C-alpha cells in the first residue's frame, strides 16, 4: 500500500505578511502620533533605555572616582553633581516608569482581553509629558548639573545650592503628570474593560500588581510634584516654607518628600513581583500558590507603604 500525499496547488501570488502593530503603518509620524498601546510601550522602552545608560554613565564615573581616596578623576563639587544626577535619572526617569510604562502598557490590555487602554490619546500624551519633563532635567545636566542629592534636602536646596535646582525640580514635576495619567489609565482599564467572565479573582497577578502600583501613582505622585514646586517657589521668591531663616520647617520637606518616596519603592518592586509571579507560573506549569493572598498583599503593600515613611527620618527625628 502506498500513502498518497496531498500537495497544495501552487500559487504565483506571494503570501501576504500578517499585519501587526509594527508593520501596520510606517514612518516616524505613524509612531509619534500612534494610539496603539504596544507602540507607545516601545516608545517608552527606547526613552527609558536611553536614561538607563545615561544614569549608568554617571554611576561609572562615580565608581572610577572612588577607586582611590584622592580626587583624581573629578573634584568634590563635580562628584556631588554626578551623585545627584545619577540618583535623579535612575529613580525618576528609569526605575519608576520602567515596568509599568513598558510592560504594563504592552501587556495589560492583552491580558484582560481589551483592544487597548481606556484612554489611548491620554496614553500617548503621558509619553510626551515624560519626554518634556526629561528635557528640562537634561538641560540641567548639560548646563552644569545639580548637587543637592536626589532627595533635594532643604534648606540646602532652597537657600545654599547655586546649581540648577529649579530646572531639575520642574523636570520631575512635569514627569509626575506622566505617572498620574498612566496610573489613571490602568485603573479605569482594569475596572471597565475586562473580557466577559474575567472576574477580579481570575486576573493575572501581573495585573493585580499594576493595579496596586497605579493607586500609588495616582495618590502619591501629586505630593512629590507639589513639594518640588514649593522648593522652586522658595528659591525664586524666598518664601518661608522650608528655610528656618525665613520661618520655614526643613523637617516638613522630609515628611512630604518621603510620603511619596517610600511608596515609590513599591512602584518599583510591585510590578517586578508581578512579573516574577507570571514567569514562575508559566514555566513551572502550576497555578501560583496562595493566589488571593498574593493579590491582596499587593494592595496591602500599596496601602501600608503610605504609612511608614518615618523610618527614612531617623537621623532628623520627628514629633510624636
């Protein structure tokens, strides 16, 4: 017996490639005006990667300087600027937006069965806001930098430093709106655009972690934005907000700064834990152990993160 093999009829027409988010349209304009969540995620990826290498360059210069006790490579003032700019760029322009803006934008709609995020234009706007804020900070870097440390502690940042504190603070202030819009977009999308039957406790833990992160984005980011705006106002108009010489309270700055910057730790780690949860689940081919506990823990971490900023203030002390 011989087995016959069916041969498909030959076609002279080339097979058309499948249309996807990369080849649907071409040209710079199609990328800069896109409302596709996947393309916006790639725009973020390119921008954030640039800042990662820039911040890494400053870190390299810091470590090279520390090879010897003497100031062989840079002097103390330049070292302080490198130290500050490394912190500012790595925290505000790499760590905080990295996973939410890239993986969150790319994957959340696909994970919940939505065509896109709830507000596609707002999503694109958030990337433009990020780039505008980054431009202010890059201007400060190019024109001599800032030397206050990434924490901008007062009264040095408001009264003593003669570097570009205002430009850097304005850059971070503007970029904060990018975080707020991204968080708002994720919250509305997860609430309203889940596929039929995709209940809360069927959501992937990656989505839960980003929901918790979005709460921090929306509730905490305005605090750091207003705080840095007050630093800039005090430098410009010599108002007594934080400077004790003018009747201000420098400890107030620390309260406001760490009220955001402690939850910011969880902006960085919660999405990463969501990624790990998905990877472990996928490659072990087992459901995650204690799914509901992990989901509620993500929300719990986001909430408790707002209550414990005081442990950053052991050196300065605080009233009961």
